[in-house]
C-alpha cells in the first residue's frame, strides 16, 4: 500500500517507525520531487551600493531626505520592489501602464531618488514617496497635465516633483521614433508649461528630464519656446568627462547635467534577477541611463538638500535658489562635486 505523507515529513523517521511493525515487510520511500536546478537555492539579493558612483560619498549628520516627499510622474512602477522597503501606495492619479518597459523605467527612476532597503540606496532614502501616472485607462489618453497637478496636490512647500517624460518635437514632425531623435522636454506643450509654472509658484521644486532628442533647445526651430521659464530644473545627461552625451538635449534651457549611462538602480534585471530567475521585486540593473537617470539623480539630490535644510532648522530653498546653485556647478558627476553643492545649498541663509 501507499501511505501519503506531507512533503516535509522526515522519511527516515517514518521508515524507522514502520520498520518496527510486524505487519510491515518492507518500506520503500518515495521522496517528494524537486526542481533539477543548481544546488544552493534562491540567491540573496546583492548589495550594489558600492557601485552607485552617482551618490554623495557620505552622509554625516544628514537627514537623508526626512520630512521631504519626492513625487515621480511617469507610467508604472514595481510597487512591491524590495528596495522601497514597503509596498508603494497606488498612484495619486492615473493608471499603471501594463508594460515591462514602463514598469522597469519607473522603478529605476524612483529608486535613484528614494530606495531605502536592500540592493541599492537612493539619494534621499528617508524621503516620502508618491507616484502619479500620466495615463488614464478610462479616458484612454495622456493626461500628463492633470497627473502633475494631482501629484503636486499631495506635496507641500519644499517637496520635489520629478518629471520622467519627453515627447516628439517638431524636428521630425512630432513622429514617434524608436531612436528618440528630436524628442524634447514635456514643457514644450503649453498646458504642461502652465501647470509646472503654477506648481513652482506654490513652492514645490520641479525637476524634469531634458529629453533624449540630441537637440539644441536654442535652435530656431523651437521659436524661442524654451526661452520661457517654467521654473523647472531641466537636467541633461553627461559622461564622466563632463560633456553632454550625444543623445542628450542641451542648450541654455538645460540647468545642469548628471550621469546618463551605466547607472546602478532597481529594475530591469540585467545586473541581478533575470538570469537568477527570481521575482521582479528583486531585480537590479547596472545599465540605467538617458536624461531619465540624470533627472532622477538630481531630483533625489534636491530632496536630500531640502531635508538637510529642515534638519538644520532652516526653510527649504525655493526652486530658483536651488537652480542657481546647480547652475553654478552644472556637472553633478562626482562625489566631491555633489558634496560641495550640498554644503553650499544647506549653508544658504
């Protein structure tokens, strides 16, 4: 006869007990099958903080962004990624786009600002985190201006709002392109410019990706539209040699530059997760980039600045004051440069 047992019952103990019974002639154990993978089980998540060259090297007496909230406006996130320390609250506006590209992009971006547990650390790991999606499944359309307004409604003076979106511009007749050539900052659209200006005037610092269109935003094709001042801090992508990467938009509208290639963050799984066959909540990358990584780094850094000012008993800086400091340094590419900007910004009256 076959005696069914739970898979975790010790078979040797069962054999010994049954073997003492006179009625039992022999015991033929049937161990529970297991996957024929490598021995050692599921690997632990790696500590990649030593490879995050974009971060401030040390945080002596820092608030780590405490009392400041960072909002990210884009399309999707892995809400339960372990680097966030807890499951993210649902977006305050819009719906998650069910797409791996959007999900990993959002996860990597937000982690650069506020990751606080396992794997990687954000620039401001004690900051509050808010998300808003530009997409409405009900309206079946892009409602970025409403997403920005709703995200800002969840913030207070001194908080930070990150825009990780760009759009096709007039260079190629507003065509969607895989190479993103001709893409421009979201504030090209009047309704975005107007809502960003209003958000900044309310005391929230807005940080926006400059876009990956390889465009000079001072070019006559833009008819001076980027000479307007929305108040946002616009961030381009640069190499370690302090030069804009070839895909990054540039020009006088770009306030500063940060790392736009080979950035270590959460998501994607190329560094850890995909080949280890673990759940996406434990995936990490060493290849995040574009003006998205650059803007996310700066947004996290600004969040750190604001938190440290509050911790020092000072009011948070206005967007214009922070932008002035960032423009002076321009290249936020090394630990010493970041530390110098942090000291200067926190030391402002």
